[in-house]
């Protein structure tokens, strides 16, 4: 019984952590990426447009993060998130490409 309760507690904790992480990514997206990626401004792939993201994702996540950090086409260096870490950029790209 103790093992079952411990397992359920762990699952609940992981669920809360995952939910909090998803909320943090959404908040970062709303503060930065949405300006171009919600409308496709300046050729940015729209959030949720898997067909538009597919050829970009095929280049690899490291390349996409490099493009964000250095700027690419009309996107300025850092996008609109100058203080994001590489991990946050990865999470934002994953969020937008699904």
C-alpha cells in the first residue's frame, strides 16, 4: 500500500511539474514569439502549422536554435526573447511546431 501511495504521489508531482513547465513555455511564447509566429509575419512559420515547420525541423534542433540565437532571415538575433536559454528556445520551437 505504501508503494502504491508513493507511486501515485510521484505521478502527481511529475504531472504538476510538467504542467508548470508547459505554462512557462506558453508564457514565454506569449511574451515573445507570438508577435510573428501567430500571424506568419515576415515569413515566420505559424504556430501549429506542422507542414511549415517540417522542413525546418528536418534541419535539426541545433540548427534551429542557432538560427534563433544568431537571427535568420527577418528574425532578429534572439527572436524577441533576448534572455532565453538554449533549453527555452528548444521548448519554444517544440511548442510552436506541434
